[in-house]
C-alpha cells in the first residue's frame, strides 16, 4: 500500500483487543497509521475529561491532582482511553507511575489486580499492586473502596450504572464525572435523563451515544457526546499535510488539548465539556494545526515549509485543504435537475 500510495494514512479500528494493541505496537513507528479505538477514542475522552475535571474541581475546591478515575470495561477502547488519560496527570507534573496510580480498571471479574491469574497482557499496565484484600467484584464495593471522582464506562453493558451506583458517585463528589461511553444507546451504561435525575443535576456527563437535552427542576441540561469525529479528521488532515513519517503520542495528545480549548464562552457558561458539533469544520482545522506543530516538535514532519509559517497563516492554509461539499447542478424535487433516479 505504501508503494502505491506513498502519502497514505491508515486509520484502523474494530480489531480484537489483543490484535489492536499488537498491530499498533508493530506498525506505529514504521508507517503512517493510528488506531481509532485506542488512540482516537482516548484522545476525544482526554479532551472532555480535561474540561470535566476543571468543572468538578471548581465545585469541590479539590486540586486537579486529586482526581481518581475508575474505568468500567477493560478492552482495547477502555485501556486505550485509560492510557491516554495518564496524560492528564502528567501534564500536571506527575510522573508516569504517579499518573498510573490515579487510574483503576474493572472488567467482568471485578477490580483488576496484579495477583490475578492468567491476566491478559493489555490489562497488566493498570493492574493494582496496592490492594491486598479479597477480590472486589461488585461495582458498588469498588466505588466504596476507590472513591473515584470519575466513572467511565466502556463495557457495552446496558444500564450497568444503576441508580445505586449513580447516587453513590453523587454522595462522594460535589459534581461527579460520569461518562457512559459505550454506543449505540442499546449498550450504553447510563441514560442522560437518569443521570440528571439521580444526581439532582450535579452530574458532569458525556456519552458515546447522542442524547437530547433534559429539563430538570426548571433548568435545561445539555449532554456532551464524546464522539471520535471530533478528533480523527483533524489528526488525519494534520498528519497528511505535514507529511509526518508516523503518528506520535504527542500528536495525539496535542489534538486532545486543542479540542479541549475550542469551547466558546457560551459553551463554557453552559458547563459543556465538548463544543457543539455544528462547529466541527472549524474545530477540525484547529486540531490539524496542533497536530502539524506537534509533528514538527517531534521532528517527524517531512513538509518543512510549514515551519516558516505563522499559526494564523498555517491555519488559513489548512482550511483551504478541507473538502468543500458542493454541487454544480440544481437539486430539484429530490433529484438532480428533477430527473428520475436510475437504479
């Protein structure tokens, strides 16, 4: 493929967990590629979490370094997101080990600990070494032990976050962060209406599936959606334009940070953690700019001409490379030029 399409960027997803990690590790430094389940999902959730953590800390008065994240679901997406979220803590000055210690993972057998037999390779990184008690299998018991500030679901188990779970999160946090990220809605861990009602509106919520705004106690609450479409167009465009030899961790991280910084004042005042999708083209261009600059900093860009351009000039150039949908013929009566469609 590289011989025929030398500028090709490969975005791959929906591989089995073990193969997703194996192929990413095998090819990420050799070719221009990234895995959307691991890196794309991780990047978009890191962005939302950055904004959610700020809202939660502002309400509680606790420093950002106090956050503890509990992942319910430890497949390729779950562990990929967890690894990306270590960046949140490292950006605050923590070491890798300190960042890893703030994250707990749960699979079908309960809290993942290092002493478990036959532990899959991809689960070992976050396996706890500081828990000595009997296995914790029930989510209520795990929350009671961890006391997380954030609960993230990537389990594909519908309604896994029960009323008891949600109310417990609200009892230990002024503003609990709950991200039920499995999609579609039929496998989502928690619906938005329940999340708002069971926390009396204090929840900071983002889901993998779309939900409508909810009115509660005469106030309208607007959900966030951690959709990968926020991230992968900008990563792809920035990588291709910069002619990066491969997609580095820094390029993914900077895409996340750029997305988190695109909120308007109106969106921040509404306590949103993601910008509204209506601005996706503007957002994608800003992310592409951040990806290009990260590629330059990492020294993997082969389009050196961009190094001489200001951010404003480069952003204008990026926008000229975005595909513009248009038609040269009028669209009448549901068909082009009113003609009868051919089957």
